[in-house]
C-alpha cells in the first residue's frame, strides 16, 4: 500500500511540471502575431520550446534596410534584434 501511494505521488510530481511545460509551449505557439516561419529563429523548420518562449516575449518593429521594408523582431527585455525579415 505504501509503495502504491509513493508511486502515485512520484507520478504527480513528474507529470505536473511536464504538463505545465507543454501548456506554456502551446500558448507560445498560438501567438497570433507570428507565423511558424517567424518563430523558427534558426530556420531549421522546427520551433523549439526555447524559440517559442523567446519569441513570446518579443515585439516587431518596421525598419528600412538598404531601401527595403523589413520587420525586425526584438526582445522586450533589452530591445536587441532577434531576427530581421525583409520583403523581396
């Protein structure tokens, strides 16, 4: 009986943080300000938890680079650019 209770407690202790981690990831992915390609900071076709979290705490500003209209994604924490995407 004690083993069953200990296993149940261990299951909860392990499951809850994993569920919270997945929930945060899904919330960040559902950010309507960005497309999948915008969130894929390293261009590998996959948005990792770190990329989704980083983009989730960022903003977008319109800039001009070499006469082209571009969008610069920047971190709220320090204002530094994360990624710049220019129109073709």
